[in-house]
C-alpha cells in the first residue's frame, strides 16, 4: 500500500512507523488513522517484525492532535461514531497488538497524539516534548481512550487535573508521573528507542505476546488479570520458544528463539 501521510520501514526485525504531516504538525485526520491501522496490521502480521516504534516527522511534534477541521460540524451521532471507529481502528488496536509498540515522542503529543502514545506499550520522550489533553478547551473531551488510559498511567487525581485544566506537562514531569519511561535529548531519541527495542528482540516474541495479553487483561473490566496470567503461563509451555529457552539455560548458552 502506498501511504500519503506516513512512512513505514522495516530493518532487522524493527518496524518504524513515522507520521509524516509536518505542515500539520502530524495531526491525525481520517486518512492518517486508516494508514496507521494498515501499517500496524502489516507489521503485526510480519513474522520478521519483533518490535514497532511509532514517531513523528521532524523535531516539533509527535502528533499535535486531531485534525479539528474534519469534525467541527459533526452531530452527536457523528461524534460518537468518530470516537468508536477511531478507538477500534487504531487506539485499542495498537494497545492489543501482540508485537511490542514503543512510542518515541519527539515534541508535542497533544489530544489524539497523546492518546496514540498512551496506546503504545510504553513511551520514551525527547527533552523538548510537551504532553497534554486540551480537549475541554474546545468544548469536548478526549475520545480516543484518553479518559481511561491517562488515569491508569498516572493516577486519577493527576489525570483529572491535566484533563480539566487542558494544560501541558513537560518531559521531566511526564517522567516523574510515570507517563514516560525515559527522557533523552532530541538527537538521542531514536537511537535510545532502538537500543530498548534490541533488548526486547533478544527475548521470546511468543512469551512477550503472552505477557502483553496478561498485563492488558488486568486493566479490562470483567477480566481477572491473575486468571489470564495463569492461562498465558500455561500456553507458553506448549511453545517451541519455551523448549529452546529452557534448553539454552540448562546448556548455558544463549537462546535462539524461533518465535513459535
């Protein structure tokens, strides 16, 4: 598929997806959301892809928000459909991928941009990054999972304050809050993210997929995370990777996981 708004590149097991709308500060419009869905789905289906990094073009913005011009005149039903479709197509889709997703936040991550970063499995930010959910300043609320994922990551009180004030926080504050795992310079962001990805790629991709499923279950209403862990733990015993990993440990050698 040819993309108009993103770039997707795969090298040595790492797929890097770059949102490429610099004139719009990489804002998410309908076409970009569809292209991102396709790129993530393709990477998930590619057995050679072990980790995905999502970032934005340039040094100003990861994603500066949604493209407001597309929905400024929507009705109630159209607004509800916008959020429902977007969550299913991209944000929940990313959160539930079995391939690890790292968000490399370069600059502004606002509104839908922060929601996309929060859908990733974890986040690394450049020191010039600014993050926030400013939707209430437009008379609306976050609709792509922001009211749910932000409290999960930083706690209810801090999330309430960020959402109600529509304010931004800097990278150091985001790190203090637990919203991002690491802060680097702008120049080091991608290299650092790639180093983390390389550490992940040394391990069993099927075990990582089971870990993601078990962790996510603990945050799903009606799901018991402990029960999910037991099930996923058992599933691992039936994999080739488990046999390779345990054999390598007993033989005092490095495991060569086939991802099966």
